[in-house]
């Protein structure tokens, strides 16, 4: 017969009373911290009331979009922890999600495009051998390593790790012990419980699974997933297990459907209906964050729970064109673009509740209310979280990320590389066939087929310290810097074993051209 939770707690208290104080302390110090990785789909760095951009002195500056959105719980989390305001994801979702799971850049793991659930969407000239089947059941993944380290690993929400009929379609094949609503599709058929989240008599590839208990209810998908996440966390705590919750919301991906709990906040904004709906989805996501923070506090584990919040690619807010300064203003571009608006995402890491005496917080004393401008990316998450959990990856599993733990304590880290590579050798999105590389304040863009770009450009070069909106292409004015940056871009692609677009006549691979040949 299972021992009631109340009796378990009484027995634990009695045993702690009998143990010497040093033994109790040793037991506390051996307990791994809980981890909540809160991932929002299609949320860019400006889709929030919390400012991430800074002025020349490094102070956070508010912009009109920060006034439009309402995210009080992101603000709450940021007060408790660290913001990184030059944090990058890949420009589309499946590459980012695979990078989170592996610690590898998309150029290395090979899933360089979003995964079509039913067919190979490499594009007309994309690499024939790109990894369109996604993660497999034998791949080294973050949840598999954390499960082996004693964690209960929980997946709630969007998966999109592999197409139908392949192992990556089911997060349980990737090391998660629990899966709620994760499958091969990248967006829901419907956010509405009254429409059964797209489930009906006819099969729908994008119908959200596992939420039958909410069918027919007047409930938004974000809220249903939050309730399921709270239930799973409660079970883990009741079982006295450290937990890793991968809370991957389908929001704020299209379809842009209004979360009517918040609609009145945006009706007088003057923005079109789809933009108002997008804003309600942002606020609903933020409420979910607050509900989870409240939940771990109610369970008495907030001081031992690390929250990591981020988006999976740049904004897709319906506020402007693919390369306009609009949906990520004052940044340029949106999801799928080679500009900053397509890749910059919000990042916050914080303990759910401050406790300087907590052993995990002594080990990682995250600076409260701080912000740093170091370049970092989704590749850094796996090495960081493995370090937090006192776990490790096999020595033969290369990772392209670096631990963020020193940066999170508001200290410079000379070991952490100030670089980011984004490789997209495909079409069928807003920017086609490109590679970008950032080092420090400099960023270079290489277009494999310049004749197909609106500006017919092979190279773009920007100094982001003076031109954050990427309005002044310095490729012609700074030939030495262009040569230097292109050399590093090529070397990084080769180091990671990148796959390249094929040539026009399909006779071989197209390699980046050196600037001197222009």
C-alpha cells in the first residue's frame, strides 16, 4: 500500500530530527535542482513589455512594442535573475529545438530547416542529405542524460523533433519519461477547446493530441497545457523526484486566434485583428509563466527550481513584411529572415525564489535584476543545464555551446565564445539559401544565390554596435573586415561539417566564395 504524502512528510521530519546536523546538510547538498525550460514558439526579442535592447551606456531602453505588449511575469522573472540581450536561436523552429536537445549548432546536427511532418522540404537546391528526419531514438539528448541522472523528465507542448512515422515524432523516444501534446506537427490546428484543438471525425495532421479531457470546454490551448504541466510537476514532487520540465508552448505560433481572457487589453490599440490576437497569445503565455512560478512556490520547491525562459526563433508578429523594421522594431526582419529580427530572442534565467542558503543557489548565484550583452545561443543550453544538474554528455558527443553559468552570475567569461553561426541552405521561407556569422559586434551574411535576393547581394556586412537595424551594408566599404569575417564563417562551417546547397546544374556543392573573388 502506498504511504500517504502526509505520513511521508512526518517520517521525513522525524528522520531529520534524529540525524546529526552535518548529515542533514549533506543530504540537502546532494539534491539536484529542478529545472523548468520555458520555450515560446515564434517569440522574438521585442514581443514583450520587458525591454531587452539597451542604449550606448548599456541601460535598458523601452520602445513602442514594449508599450504594446503585457508580460508582467517576464518582468517578475527578470527581477529575480539575468537577462541576456544578445541571445540567438536559429531562424526557424526545428533547428532550434534540435540544438536545445543536443547542444549542437544546426550546421552540425543537420536539421537546418523546419521539419515538414509528411515530406522532405529541402527546397529546390537544398542539400539532399540534410537531416530532415530529425532526432532519433539513439541520439544523445538533454532529457536522456537528465533521466539517467535521476530526473523525472517531462515534455509538455510542441515537439516538432521529427516527421510522422519516425522516432522523433514522439518525445518519449528522445529520453522524456512523460509527454503531453508533443508530436510531429509544428503548430496546432486550433487553440480552442471548443473545437477540440483540431481533433474531429476527419484526420488532421495538426490536431493536438492527449488533451481529450479539455475537449468541448471553453479553454485556450495555452491554459490547458499549463494545467497539465502543473499536474506533472505535482506528481514529480510527490514522488520526491527532481524534475526537468520542458514547457514548450505552441503559442505564439499561427493561427493567430484570440485568447479572449485578454482581448479587451488590445481592442483600442488601432492594430489589425491578427496583431491584437497575437498580443493576447503573448499575454496568455506570460500568465502561464506566472502560474508555474506560483505553483512551485505552493509546492515548497521554488528555492530549488531554476527557470530558463526563451523563444525558439525571431518574431512572427503580423505587423509588417519579412525584412521590414516592423514586427521587431527597431530591429529589422522577422522569423525566417537573415536579419536580427529573425534570430534574436528573449532569454531570462532565474531561481524561482531567492534563497542564498540553498546549496544549488550557492553553487550558481544568479545575479538578480541584471542584464549582459554577451553573444550567446540555444547551443549553450545543454552544457549549462548539464552543469546545473551535475550531469555530463559522453566524451564522443561534440557540443558547439558553452556553459553560461559564469555569465549568469554577472561575471565575464573569457572561455565563452562571442560568436553565433546560422546556416540555412534551403528556400521556402523568408530568406533563402544563406549563412550568417556574428563575432562581437560584427555580422556577415553570405547569400548563395544573390540573383534571387531582392537586393541581388552576395555579401552583407554590419557593425551592430552602430547599426542595430542593419540599414548600412559595409561590405564594399570594409573589404578587409569582410575578408576576415568570411574566413571565419567558412572555417566554422567546415568545422561543423555543414551541408551546402547544390549548384544550379546540380553537378556538385556550392561552397562560399571568398570576398576577393567579387
